C-alpha cells in the first residue's frame, strides 16, 4: 500500500475515535443524575448509534480518502513517469550536448595548447637566439675592451717598472760608488795602520831597548833637522795637544 | 853657580827637579828647624829612604849646594826655585819604552845641547810612538814615530800600493 494512502486511513480513524470520545463525554455530563439502569441503557443505545454513525462516517471518510488516495497516486504515478521520461530525455539531451561541448572544448583546448606550445617554443627560440646574440655581442665587446685595458695596463706597468728599475739601478750605482769611495777612504786610512802594524809585529820583538833608544835619538835629530823645536817647523806634522 | 843651577845641571826631568827640590827643602827644615839630632845630607838621605838615583845625584851636589843658604832664606830660596821651574822651557816627550836613568840623562843632555841649555823634559811612555818618539812644545804636537813617518809619506806609499795593485 502506498504511504499516502496509509496516512489517509490513519487520519480518518483518528478522527472517528475523537468523535466517539467526544460524544461519550458529552452524554455522561448530560445524563449524570438519571437512574443508573435506564441511563445506562439509553446511553448504550445512543452510544451504539453514535458508534454506528461514527463507523459509517468513518467508513465513508475512509472510502473517500482511499479513493482520493488512489486518484492521487494514479495521478502521481502518471506524472512521475512522464517526468522521468522527460527528465531522462532532457538529461540525455543535456548529456549529449555536454559531451559535444566537452569534446569541442577538449579539441579547442588541445588546439590552443598546441598553438601555445608552438608559439612558446618559437618565442623561446627567438629569445634564446636574441639573448645568445646579445651575449655574444657583449662578450665580444668585453673581450675587446679588456684586451685594450690589458694592453694599456701592460704598457703602463712596463713603463713604471722600467722607470723603477732605472731608478733602482741608478740608486744602486750611486750606492756602489759611495760604498767604493767609503771603502777606499777606509783603506786609505787603514794603510798607515796596516803598515805600522806590520812593521811593529815584524820589529817589536827584534828591537832591543838600545835599538829603540837609537830610534828616539834619530827621531829627535830629524826633528832638529826639520827645525821642529823652533816656532815654525815646515814639513812637520803638528796638531794641538 | 847658584843652587838652582846646580840642581838643573844634574836633573833633566821636570818631576825629578821638583822632587829633589822638595828633598832639599825637607833637609833644610830638619837642619834649621828640626828637633833633636841634626843630620848631614848623606845621613838625611839615608833616613828619608830616597831612591838610589836621587841619593847619588843629591850627594853629587856636594857641600857647595848649601853655600849661601841660611835659616832665614831657606824657604824663600826653595820657593823661588819652584817658581823658576815654571819659567824654564818644557818639552813633553813621548817614547815607546820605560827609560832607565842613563837614557833619561842622555835624552836630557841631548835637549840641553840641541834645544836649550835650560830645557826640562816631561817624559811619558806611549807605545803608539813605536819606531821613534813624539813631543809637544808650546802646545804643538810633533809626531816623529813610525806612524808619523808613514803619515808624512802617505801619498808616496799609496802611489806604491796603487802601482802594485795595477800590476795584479
């Protein structure tokens, strides 16, 4: 049984029960002071009547509700099947349209993607080529500039080194001359010392006191000869004491 | 001959003259002002322990050295002698050996004969004046040693060395 039908039945029964209950309560209140026996019978008859009427009414309602439910279900079944068919047809149409659209979109996307890839490749190639060209140009320029700078630097360094070497050479020559002169001066000064030392070493142990005394007198005689004891003594070495 | 001339005749070195005048003064002091026994010159020299050379020289002066010296003029006379030393020509001599008394007398005599008869000598031993001597007179130094000789002939020596060096 259809749920809607069940619900109609249930409502109808519920309505009938309420009516019966309402009627019984009303009778009890109206006929409370009467005698229990007659009242009971009367009420029983009325109740049966009411119940019969209620059952009849309920049956009518039930039948009516059943009929209406059947009608409604029939209508609903009829419209649901149509709707399903329409929906299925529409759905199929939409599905077909969507599939077609999707296929077109896929094709278009693929085409656009391929085109994009191709263009991108070409652009990348172009960029790479341009960059390579620019890089080569810059590198060549850099090499040329660097070569020029290096040549200039080399020339400058060479000139500077030449100047410094010439200066150092001149300085070294000057120092050598100074050293030579100094050594000559020292040697000149040392000549007398060396000769004296040689003579001293040679003669010192051989000379007796008498020999040395003789040298003293000879020296004094020479001084006298040189007029060393006068005020002026030409040829004599003099220095202030 | 005065006492000073007598001293000078036998003394050639300035230090000897000063020392011998001092000994004479001490002798005169003990003779004229000393207490106790008066010693003669020989006895005094023995007592004072002067050197043998000084003994010989002072004894050689003889009694004539004391002629004219009295108690009154003894100090004045010795002071005058000391002052007179400063007026004598002085030569400072540098020799390379320690001279004995004979050498000193010989050197002194040489100066008296060849420079001035009153010359005094101040002798100093200086090894660097090897092969001769050097002397200073009136503030001027004269080098007659081997070094001085070589220095005076420095140019000739250098010429010889240069010629020798060129031959090498």
